[in-house]
C-alpha cells in the first residue's frame, strides 16, 4: 500500500470515528476497554478453539488466571453477549461456557491481531531493548 492510499484510509477511518471520539461514553472506547484487559481475548480464543468448556477446564488451560479474575472475565463476556453460560440442573450443578454467534464473529479479528503480533514481535522486542527507559 502506498502512502497516499494509507493516508486516505486513515482519513476515512477518522471521519467515521469522529462522532464517537469526543464523548465520555464512547461505545468504541467501552468495547476496546473490554479487550484491553489481560484475559478476555485469551478466554475468547480458548473457547473458539476448544468449543464448550466448564469453568475448571478454562482455568486449567489458562493456569495463571485466578478464579476470581476468571469469574469476572466470564461475567463481562456474558454481559456483552460474547459468551453463553448454560447451567444444568444436576447435583452438583454443571455450568458450561461457549461462544455466542456474536463471539464467533469476533474470532477472525482476534486471530488477525494475533497474526500481526506474531509477525511483528521480533521488531517490537528489538525496539523495547533499544528504547528502554
């Protein structure tokens, strides 16, 4: 992509976002805030690749997440409609989590971001080493 095309795309994007950027309750900020945390994207990716999982299965795959933080993350993702929680009336109760159609629609974007990160990680690490404060 040449510089002119890149500038045109940036200008188009900025015009589309202008109506949101000056507002405190900007929906874009709220959504990006959800994915700016440490765990949401990991949980979404895990459910995308593994399918329906129980709480302890999610916890075992993401070993460094606390139970409290996993609970908060799952609740937030459920509130946003990205994850569905199903409770089975058994003793003890069985609870399973899976992506909703909305959550599944987000997965390709997360995967693209992960591809970008993997591709650019060497350069980012090099920059971090040379620009340490």
